C-alpha cells in the first residue's frame, strides 16, 4: 500500500492541497491512502474546506486519521469549558476554528456560550472526524502518530522509551500528543521508524544537523530524518508550506 502522509495542516487547505497535488495523491491510480497525523485545524482560515475534504476522503475510505493535541483542545473547549474561550483556546486557534465551523459571531458566541458549544458539538468535525481518529497507525516498518508514543518525560527534558507503549491508556496518549518527537527519538529503542508531526522540523535540522535556524530566513522546514524518526511538521503558519511524505509499505 502507498501512503501519503501529512501532519499539522492547521486549517491551511490551500497549502495542503498543493502538497498533495505535487506528491501525486490525486493522480495516483494505484492503491493508496492519506494519513493525517493530527492537528488538522487551528491556525488557518480554511477550516470548512479542510473539514469537507476530510469528510470526502472518509466517505471513499481513503484516509487514516491520527488524533493530535489540537483535537483534544477542541473537545476541551466545547465540553469541559462550555464554549468559553480561555486564553489558551485563543492563542492556539481553537476558538477561531469553532467560530469558523459553526458560523457563530464572536460576540454571540460569548453571550450564548452554551449554544455555541452545542453548535460546535454538532459539527462534522466533532461528530464524525474526531471519533474516527486513532492514537497511532502501524505498518510493517512504520508507526504513524502525532507527536510521539507514550514515554517517560524527564525533568531534564529528555525522554525514556517504554517498550510497552502500545498498552498505554488514554491519559498517557493525551500526554504523548504534546511531546517533542525529534528529541524523544534520540533515546528511543523502537524497531520501527516513527513518523510524527507536532514539532517543527527546523528544530531538528538546527539542533541535530547544525543546519540553519528555527525560524529565520535560513530555517529548513523540509522533513527531518533522524535515528528511528521522520518528522514532517512544516510549521505551516510560519513557512507557508505543508510536507507530504510518500511511503510504500
């Protein structure tokens, strides 16, 4: 099977479509699927277009969806917080996504926050897309996940690998969706290559390859290939691009 892999699209439909077109996803006549490694919304202003695209791929059974930390934030906003946009919902773009998908005006969303939350719960994103998301997807040689697999996060910002990560509960997966997979890979002992997003690839190029800066003009947002890891988050809001990895496995 051929897999086209994107991550952290963050509501940038135009950039995602361009990357998929360039990679050959739409013209490929061999068996293939799209893998989206989470964080499909929050940042860009094309949430409705991304939502419609994902729904179409789901209907055709052409997509595998992985849950990211921003999906968790959306659920938190409309359930735990009742639609009230605390500072982290605004800074992370979650509130703006909910406004885009529901069509609510910010003023009315604030006044009628429970109606706003109910409207968000009735979106295809909440009702169909999030429930279809997996913590990880595995092939013969690869593991696809959002940020990293459940591990021990140490005080010195290093990570300790846990061989039994496949048995982790939801709480540990929720924590893992915030990890820096580029750093975690340095001490991992996983037989398969882990393909992840969440952390901008320029970080890996700068820290481990001494190549460019993280966000300067010389920053490299191409996929980062490290020991046992391929990281593909291009930090689209900054770089204006989406990475698309093509894997046959």
